[in-house]
C-alpha cells in the first residue's frame, strides 16, 4: 500500500497534509507530486543505518541513482543531506552540477560512455568511473593521459547471481550486457594497475532492480569479496566496494526487505571479513539506490476525462498516458490507483487508459473505483522511473512536477507547451 506521505484526511487524499484537490486546481493535471519529507526519510534510512555500522575511518557514501528521478530539486534535496550520485550519462552529470551538488561525489556507470562524457567527468573530478569493459578502460586511460590527469576507476563486475526480478530489470547475470565477467575481472584489474593514467579505487556491481529479498545482494557481496582478496594478494588494494542499488518498494503487495535490516546484514559481513583477513583495516561501502529513495516519494495526479463502456470492459479515459508513465505499458507494472476524493457511489471495474493511439496505452487494469468524469485519480509510487521515462509521443507536453515541502507546494518543472516540443525543428527553405 502507498506510503504514509500520501494519505487520506477525511475523504481527501493529501500529500503531507496538503489536499491533492487544491494542488491539481493550482497546477492542473497530469502532474507529478513529490514529497520532500518522503525523499528525506528514504535517504536517511540508508544514511542512518550506515552511520550506525560503518567504520569511522571509512564512512559509507550513498550515491542516489539519478536515472530514477533527475529533477534538479530532487537532486538538491538529497545532495544537501550528503548524498552522492550515481550517473549514467554526461547529461546526468550536468544535472548534478546544475543542481548545485558536488561532482566529486559522483560515480559514473554505463556501458557506453563516450569520449566527450569521459572528458566532462574528468574535468569535474568525479569520484570514480565504474568501468564496464576493457575497451572503455583504454579509452579512459587515453583521455586522462591527454588531459595530464589520472582517472579513479572501479570495475563493474558481473557476479552472475540471479536477482529474481523482472527480466528487463535484471542486470547481474552472465548473459547481460553489463559489467565485466567475474572470471575476467582479475585480469582487467592487472591491466588497469599497469596503466599510467588510471588509479584503481574500488569494485562495483549492480545486479538488478526491484529486489524484494537481500539474499542475492549479499551473495553478490560475497563473490566480490573473494575477488578483493585475490587482488590484495596481488598487491592491488581496493578502497571501496559498491554493491549497487536494487532494493524494491511496495507497489502492490510486495514486502521488500527493510533498508536498516539490509544495511545491518551487509555490514555484519563487511566487519567480520575485514577483521578476519585485514586486521580490521576498513573498506568503504558505496551504494547506488534509486527506486527505494524516490519511488514511493511521488505520485502522478490525473483527471478522468470520460467513462466509456464497450462489450468487454469499462474504461476510464484519463489525461495522463503511457508517455507520462511508461512502466505499465513496458513491464505490465502495477501502480495502485486511488481516488483523490472518496465517493459514496457504487464502484465499477475499470481499465484506466490514456488518450494515446496505442492499445498499450494503459496505466492500470481491472480496478474497482467509484468515479465519474472530472474526478481526480492518484497513480501511486510514481517517484522513480516515471517522469524520467516520459516522452513526447503524440506531441504531448510532459507533465509539470511539484514538490510538497512542509505544507508549501513548489513548482519544480513547468508543464511543456506544444511550442517547446517543436522549438528545435524547422521546415525546409
Ligand atoms: N546502479 C545502476 C548501475 C543501475 O543500472 C541502476 C538501475 C541503479 C543503480 C538503481 O537501481 P534501483 O535502486 O533503482 O533499483 N526502468 C525500470 C528500472 C530500471 C533500472 C535500471 N538500473 C523500472 O521502471 O522498473
């Protein structure tokens, strides 16, 4: 069920106490509404748990995964709390900088970093590149050489553990395009160690997303630790271990592991291992959570345009669509749909669909709702992989975004106009 930051007061659904009816009236729909308190709470669940268990000489760094929600205001809220950032493009780095956050807390993942992106990252002295192939390693070394600098790197190692999640969002299996194979990683490190413009600082993995159980993550950690030991024996000492993101949230009835429990289990392993083999010399933990920080901190607010019935089904046609929220169309993902104003009338079963000319344009299916045209609906848990995956298909401007901050509502991205959408286009002379 939805988080407590979006809950009913009387019959009205509120965002941290502010009625969504009032927010919709001021900013119109479709509209993304985020809760600053929810973002803060979710980040602190990680940060506080790490503070409790980490070695004082090796404080953990939580690197929020920018791809899950890249609004500048969201980044700034997290940056001000001390968050670092996991990025996968030069564009995401530009966002971190534009938000006024510290690029030296940025780690750069992704299989296809271009020369331009690598240069941009080096100019901004990012914390670490998560290198995903030998070819990329050579490119980073060359560019760092041209710039007369050194690049800090970790290899993203593919530990080949099954994260038991949706195949589209599982990334740590042998057959995935991500990272270097576990068996090849040792040689990759030896190659890197001999390069003049590379400084090896860590090891990284990310095995998948929306994981409910932490067992696969702990297994990945164990596999990486064996590699760290082999490297140490070879004279290659690592300063950090990055276990990736991946912890899931409750969209429907899922029961994901609690963050403090996961962190406690992770540190129990880290501490024991470092005591046993390294005379308690610490290693820094990095994490790259996205969804578990931003996911339940946002909703998509939409207005019912028409109710419609055919031989098979009832439809509620709303003003949000697959271009605003692609997850249902792409993964058949479940998002809970709540009426913003609870009605007394009898419920019927609806498919919630958008106005786009595709049968795949649905947001929810077979939901029991008491609604009529003009009512507002809240599509829950739309803070992660929602606005960031929005498109302009059907020349639909992307939705506006607001953040509720202690009773105040701030517009943090204005709605796109049709003119915005064709501003870069020209007709032939
Ligand atoms: N680090 C790396 C290298 C990643 O590829 C990802 C997500 C993360 C961190 C953050 O993972 P999280 O903590 O959010 O699970 N669009 C899909 C999710 C794709 C996730 C891709 N990688 C969805 O809507 O479910």
